[in-house]
């Protein structure tokens, strides 16, 4: 739309004699009457930055969780290294705490049973979580790619 040369308001090309906003005479004198292309071409795909990510397996992730879930191996596999380290540290605290509780309290359990119960309970929890993760759809890795 053309603009008034006095007040700068948008006016129609039919307001040649007087501006409806400021009342200026002949507001379009000296104003070109051409259409300006205000669209811009945007390159949506940058070929240099396009990366192809490998799709991780749901079965491998579940097996890693079942047998090495104590160490956070399934998180490392999906690319969540910080989460894997945090899980490993929490599991160490849990195992040491449960071992201390079972060994030093007068429960009558020996050293071997205290170790087996603390490690076994943690193993059972991650085995169940790994088995359940086989049936969960929509899980993504750190790149946002769904597991196959």
C-alpha cells in the first residue's frame, strides 16, 4: 500500500486528492506506485548440517537394561551418558546401604548373603524394567530418533 508523504499512514491509491488521516493535499505526489516483493526465499535444508543418525534397537536396549542396568549401560547406549552416571552412582549407594543394613544389623546374615541380597534385589528390579521396556513404544535416543 502507498503511504502518505505528509503523515506516513497507509492509504489506498484512490486517495489521490486528499489524505483521509491528516488532510494533506495530493498525498501521493512523488510516491511510486509499484508493488514491492516482500517475500524472501528461505533455504529450509542446509545440506552441510544434515546428519543421518543410526536407529538404535529396542531389543538391544532391553537386554542391556536387564543384565547391565546396574551400570546404566542402556542409558549409555542411547546417548544419555550423564543419566547413566547418575544411575550408576545411585545404584552404588543403594547396594552399599542395603549391604550395610543387612550385614551390620543383628539379622544373622553373613557376608555372602548380604552381598547377594543387595546385588540380587537391584538386578531383579532392572531385569523387570528391561522386560517392560520391550513393550514400550515411543522411546527415543539422545538424537530424538525412535527405537526400532
